[in-house]
C-alpha cells in the first residue's frame, strides 16, 4: 500500500538539509510508516461490514423475540380480562 503523500518528493525536499540523502530517505520512509499504521484497508472495511451485518441480524432476531413475547403476554392478559 502506498503512503498518502509523495515520499519521493519529501525525500527530495529534505536532501538539501543537514540530513543529507540517506537521512532524508529515512525520514520519508519513517513518516510513511507512521501515516500508514492506522489506515484501514479494503479488507479491513469488508470484514467490519460483515461483522456489522451479523450483529444487526442478531439484534433483529432478538427484537423479534421480544415482540413475540410481548404479543403473547398481551394475548394472555386479554384472555384473562375477558
């Protein structure tokens, strides 16, 4: 995966500083590594989407169970009051 900025341009810009060529390239690589450490990949997002879909399904099933239980209690109460 590529860094979200131009590492070559950064290294080129830093070469004229006291860092020199090797130091400039090392700084550019280090900055790219830091920038990419917390970037989500397409795979990460796909896995997250799958987990969310499963969680939503579980919640839907649980809610359906609650609604069914309330309907059963309401029916029983209505029968008792009749």
